[in-house]
């Protein structure tokens, strides 16, 4: 699985799942990210996640389409 490290903005403690998928380049828009989540191909910490705008915080791992995204706190 290809690893990606995503650093949260220092002023934010979370990012919405659909936006994370867009920000790391797995989809072209937040709407496309919502469709990916709804299709059941996205896992958060090993569990299928169907909530499109669930809050992803530092320490969590998101996996989708052969990519593993490690979310870390911003400096």
C-alpha cells in the first residue's frame, strides 16, 4: 500500500473525510470524495466508513484504492 502523510493545518484539529480524499489527490472534488465514501471503498482505522463528512483527526489512518493516509498534527 502506498503511504501518504497528511499534516493537519495548525489551526484545525480535524479534516472532513471527503475533503481529505480531495486534498491528497485521490479524487477531483469533495463531491467525488463523497461518492467514494458512499461506495464503501474507504476505511478509517481498518473499518469501512460510510459517513462522508466524518471528522478525521491526528493519529487516524485512512485507506482507499491502495493508498494509506496517515493523518498527523500540524506544527
